C-alpha cells in the first residue's frame, strides 16, 4: 500500500489525490486541500470524497425541490441555503463546488425575492382588510340613525359576522374601527329601545288578552265534548282576530301556541271519530260474519248441540261492540230472527222426543229446557252470578237425564 502511494497520483476534472494520500479540490479560486486518505487505494480515497460531494449536492437538490413545491417557506429556505453556501469554502469534498455555489446563489436570490413578495402580499392584504372593515363601520354609522328596526338590526348583526370573517387587518387601525362600530351599534340599540318602550304597555295588554285566550284554548284542547268545545273554538278565533297585534316574533309565538291548542283539539276529535267509525265498521263486519255463520246452522241436528251452539252465538254477539247506526237495528233484527229459528227448532225436537219418553224423562227434559231459557235470559241481562248458579243446576239435571236414559 505504501508503494502505491509513492507512485503517480490520480487527477479528475474537479480534484486530485496525491501519491501521499493528500486530497485536493479544484475551484475557480484554485485548488485547496480537503483531506488525507491513508485507509486504502488512491482510487478509493478519491471516490470517498466524491461521494461526500454527491451527498452535499443531494442536500442542495432537496432544498431546491422543497422550495419549488412550497413545502419549505422562503425564510426557512433562505437560512438553509446561506448555511450551505457558507460551508462550501471549507467543505471536505471533491466535485463541482462552483456549480453548487451558483445553484445556492440562485436559490438564495429566489427565496429572498419570494419572501419579499409574500411580505408585500401580506401588507396589501392587511390594507385591503382594514379598508373592508372601514367600509363596514361607515355603513354601521349610517344604520345607527335608521328607523327600520328589523332590517337595520339584522344588517348590523350581519356586519358583526362579516367583521369576524375578515382577517389580517392592521391591529391598531382595527381597534379604532371597532370602537366606532361598537358606538354605532350602541346608538342604534338605544334608539330602538326608546321606541319600543313607548309601545310596551300596549304590547303587554295585547299579550295579556291573547295569553288568556291561549289558556282557555289549551284547556278546551283536552275536551271530549266535541260540539260545545268546537263552537267555543270558533268564538275564540273571532276574539283573537280582534285582540290586536304585537311585533312579528312575539305574535308568531303566541299564534303558534293558540294554533297548537286548536290543532290538538281538532286532531283528537278527528281521530276519535275516525276510530269510532273504524271500530263500528269492524263490528259490522264481525256481526255480519256471525250472522252468516248462524244461517248455516243445521236446525235438524242434536237439540243439546244446537242449544250449545245457540249460547255460543249469543255470547259472541254480545261481545261485539256497536255497529254503525244506519245498520245496527237491521243487524239486531236479523240475529233475533235466527235465534228464534234455532230455539224453535230445539223446542220442537224436544217436544217431539218427550211424547215417546217416560214421565221422569219428560220432567227432566222440561227442567233442562227451563234452566237453559233462564240461563239465556240471565246472560242477556248480564247477571253473571245467576248464570253460574243456573249452569250448575243445569249440569245436575243433564246428568240425571243422561243416567235415566241409560237405565
């Protein structure tokens, strides 16, 4: 290795390494020593310092890229570029340092220009923001003398919102403008307050009258006396129209409460009537279905089975609610006719059977029939306790009758 260093050195366009391992870089100002290589061949030594240059060039390129893309700010770029440029005269690298110096010089100029451009843009934006707020203040000062309370008040609130949306104004100028705006808004509020205070007593009287109407309407809203309450609501509506008017917001709030009470009552009435009609139509359908079932009963069947079926039909008929008025009487008449038809058939069969029966059977059957009729009448009259007692007696009579028939 020592013998290699005693031979010829290696030289490139941007630097050289002497036989003794001393490394030089070439610049426009001449060459200077950047290091000494004693760890290997001269080629490796020179390559090592070239790679260090490439690392430095990569750092410059990255700085250029970040600035161009906007990732790095002009100020940050300027500081970094100056630091890198100042390090070039002492950089221990072999490469085109003049080219890097030129690139960094251009980057520094571009960053400085961009920073100044942004500063100017901020100054312009601050001026524009200040003038925009000045225009809002001047408009607010005009509105301060307005008598269009609703419109002017709304616009002052909009101005306050717009004021908050404008950013970047000169702080000192902004503080002075805000004082003017606050004064204008206070003046408007003072004048508006004085105006409405003169109307306050009349407003209170109107509100009191309408509150009284609302209280009565809210009370009527829960009434189920549909006719009386409906007539009173119409009277209240007339009184409401004659009670006078207050400002729009308050009037609207009062009206909403009064209207809500009306709507509650009329909705309840409509719902109740609709429910009643629906239930009665359902009851009509149920009664008609029961009539159809009763019409299919075979009256020539077993009398006891017929009697059981008849009681079942009567029980189910009684459990069905009222049908619509225009069909109720006709449905009841048809059912009574069918009941009479079945009962007459039962009675006829039992009378016919009793002719050929013993006196005891006749008496028992008559007792059973009598109890069944009593049960029917008690059930129709709603005397539940009596029905239970008679059904117990009926069960005993039927048991005796069955035993007698089987002996």
